[in-house]
């Protein structure tokens, strides 16, 4: 009887161990399956994300894109894309990537897209590098204001092609700034009616001059309203006062940055190439409130030695010429890419 009981206990023990092994293996397989479906995680420190390359894919026969240049989120939570495909310059998605609307056929050089909100309705500022103009429109495409090359400035007098605007940013009072990133490199300050008030930057060898002033945004993170302007060929951002005085240079070695995008305490930017000589490269960089790089999505880990940032580069080939980022109200990032085989925007969900 005692021998039988012992044998029974051993059988139960072996059965328990066998079932435990099977259960553990099943859990590991299930975990691996879910991990595979979700995909790898990119980024560093507190800013890590999971990539979805199918988020914005649409039927290219009905809603095509060429270069996906820039994106914003409007006051209704919709994601708005600007492309230089004149069958539909503007494509409007919901946050799940479903097509809501599209419009626009008059912007062959569609490049910069900025949202203006006044609490009642949304407006868009669109720069066109082919037409050498900037437009203010309603959210559904009605043109309200057109800015031509500023003939009062020597750099543009009798030379419309010297004005190749790439980006805008808008102050709460309606004043706006235009970055002439592919032209004479001036930053131009206008009042809300389109009257030129001031200019600064321009080509040259001084720190306050610019070389590919590709983007511009208003920064209020420190409590004082300033401007951050891209100096892409010099791999940096430059902070200016609203009247154009240089206040700070934010060095980003190895990163050919596009426009700065601020959400909360962080500054986000697409890096078009990394280094600038390498085709089909690039990543997304994120800086904290102190303007220190904390994460590179698809890029090398940011490392500071003696207070200086080491040269950054693409580490994971997940992007080819990322041109802009949009950060939504949930902290997800949408990435528009230039010269990348007409791919639709990607989405990065924070983890």
C-alpha cells in the first residue's frame, strides 16, 4: 500500500512538471507571437516607440502621394498631410489612419504646412517652393491671403526666384514668420494682414546667418516666447528673439534636421539625412526642455561627453529621408518622408 501511494505521488509529480513545462512553453510562444505582431521598439530613455509602417496607406490610384512633406493635427483631432501630389495636396486622416477627406490641386511645390488656431476655427499656412509664394487658407482650402516675394528687400528685388519659402510659424496675435529656407535664407516677419515688419538671418558667415533655414517654430517652454529656426546645412537649431537677435545655438552633429516641432516640454524633428552625404538615411530626434537629445528613433543613442553631443547617425534603416513629424494629443508621432518611393506616413506609438 505504501509503495502504491509513493508510485501515485511520483506519477502526479511527473504529470504536474510536464503540464507546467507545456504551459510555460505555450506562454512563451504566445508572448513571442504578440511581440512579433507588435514589432520592435525604437528610441532611447523615456522616449521609446513602436513603428507602424501601414498606418497611413491608401489606394494610390484614388488618393496618391508624391513627397509627403509635412503634417499637423487640427483642433478636431484629425491628422492633416501636405504632399506635392496635385491630385490631392491635402489628405486628412483620423488617428486610426482612415481617410476622411482630401483636397487641393494648385500647389505643385507644396512644402510647408502650419496650423493657426484662433479658438473658433482653424487656418492653414502653406508654402509653395515652385510658385515662390505662401498662402493662408481655411481648413477646407479657401485661399484667404497670398504672400509674394518681398520686393522691398534687396535680396528679392526684381528676382522672384530668390524667394523659395519652406516654412511658417504663427504668433497668437496673428503675426507670422516665413523661413526662406531654399532661397535667400531670410526669416521674414509679417503682421496678420501680410505687411512685412522685419527680417533677419540671410546668407553669410556670422552665427546669426543661416544656411538652409528649412524650418521655424515658436517656443514658449522657458516662459519667454522665442523662435527656433533650422540651420540644416550646419546641423543645428538656432534660437532667436522675436525681433531677430540670436540667443542660442543647439548643435546636432550628424543630423540634417528639418523643422522643429514642439509638444509639451519636448522638441521633435525629422532628420532628413544622417550624415548629410548618405542617401536614403535619416531618423527622428527628440530633445528635452534643456535642448539635450534624449532619444533617436532609428538613430544612434545620444551620448554627451564633457557636455558635447557626439556625432549621430542612422542606426536602424526604418526611414528614408524623413521630412517632418506630427505629435498628436496622445503622444504618438506621425512621420512624413521625402523622396522615399511615394510611401504614406508612418505612425510611432509611445510605449
